[in-house]
C-alpha cells in the first residue's frame, strides 16, 4: 500500500514539474540573418579582335597632272606655278616666300595713280567708311620696288591675312582695329610703323600731296623683314581653280560697272588682250610705276554682309564707323572673264580657308590664269551693272 502511494507521489511530482515549465514566459523568436546571394560581376562579352588589314603599298606616282578634267581645270599646282594666279613663273624660288597683303589708298582721287597695283596677284576693293573704298593688294611672285601709298588697316584685314597666310603691311589704324590686330592669330606677321617698323621698310616720298599720302613700301623690304622674324617661306595655298579655256555657258559681259557710294569702278573687256581694263570715276586707272592702264584677267564681284560697328574710324562729318565685312560662310558671286559673266557662289567655312568659288551645281568655278580683282559689295546694295 505504501509502495503504491510512493509511486503515485513520484508520478505526480514529475507531471507537475512538466506543467510548470510549459506555463513560463514565451521565449523570443530567434533572429534569422539572411546572407545575401553574392552578386556576380558582369563580365564583358568576348569581342572579336579586329584582324589587321594589310595597308596597300602606294604605287609610285608622277607629279599630279594639271588637267584632271576634260576642260583642263587646275586645282593642284606644280612647284613652279603660282597658286594665286595659275601661271607658271620663270623663277620658282619666288614662290618660296610668304604672300604679302598691303593696304593701298584709293581716296581721295589725288592718291591716283597708285604705285604697284598692276603687279599684284590679287586686289580686294572694299568699303572703308563714308562710302569710299580702299585696296588690299596681295603679292607673291612679283618684286615691286614701290607700292602705295600705304594707308591704314580696316576690319576686313583681319580676314585676308588668314586666308592667304600673308603678312599684313599697313600704316595706321583706329584704336579698335589696331587692338583687334594685336589680338589676332597673325599679329607676329603684322608689319607697320604702328608697331615700331620704320625705314627702310616704310619710307616717306614727298610728292606734293598731304603727308598721309606719302608712305610707301617695297616687296623686297617686307620679305626681308619677314626673314628677320623667321616667318618667311613657302605657304600651302589651296582653294583656287583655273582653266585656260572659258567654261561653257555664261552670258556676254563686256562692260562692268560697280557703283560704290562715293566712287565708281568701271571695267571694259579688251578682246585683243583677253583682259578687262579699269577706269575709276570716269578716268583710266593707271599704275604710277608703268604708266599703263590697270587690267585684270578676272573680275570677281563678291557680295558679303556689311555691318557697321561701334569702332570710330574718323570724326569727319559727324563721324564714320568701321564696317565689318563678313567674308565667311558663303555668298553670291559673279565671275567676269573672257568677255562673259558666270554666276556662282563663294564659300569659306574655316578661318584658314581662302575664298573658294563654285558654280550653281557646286562644281569649281574656274578663273582664267592671271591676276584677279575682287570687287566686294554689300548684300543690300545695287552696285553692279553689266552689259
């Protein structure tokens, strides 16, 4: 009996202990740390290594021909051909130098006849201010003992030296233009009394005219100045196209009148020479060095946007302001050669480019081998008449 009671008590105690453990506080749930799945770095897809291509060995070639088209168009030039005229020179060493851009006066009329213009490869006639015009004459293969009278630079002279990689020779400039020349990319090629260059590069030659019309220079002195600066030498001059035969088409044009506001240029075609002869304000325009009338193988009328700036050029008559002639981009042209007129446009998209001329279809508009005069006129004017 006692044994059975003892066993009962033991069982009772065991059950009580178990029940007591179940009644205690609830245990906190364990925190499960999720280990992130490792991210695989993206591996670039294998690429095929290009197989080297064999570079063809250039075949030896002769000097490029001067007649790449059936009509004899010249756009590449032999070492003895002036790239500004398309003409062969007697002494090729004359092309081993830098072009010169020289400012020459054309107003008032007492400055005529000027010296040396008949020897220039290119002449730009452009508005200065107040309706008068001035010249920038570009020389490469001619040795000219006297050029002038030399006058002051204008805003267009920020462009011409860049186009032809030329030195710029001038005497005087307004404060605004002079500062722009100082800041230009060709300032080291600017040759002027304003920047300390005097005789023998620039000399005064008394001629009975006011002193501002007595300054002259010579091509020899200017090239020596470039030699001294280490800036002389042959330049790469690409962009012009020439053809001896007149292109097909064109309209008859034996007389050209460019009526600037304060002066008039007239060109008449001379069939015997195949050239246009020049008159200025009704009188034959001659060269003081030769006494002969100025003439041109090509007369190119160039339209460009003209913008009056705030740069004061002079105070006469209430003041005149410098004109920015925007010969960049493109614009219309009329080429006169061989007694005919050809329509086209000029193109210049980069500062270092010269004016390039193309016809209505975008093909090169070829000039006649020889010198050229560029008559620059405004887009909104009616300066051109021809017949």
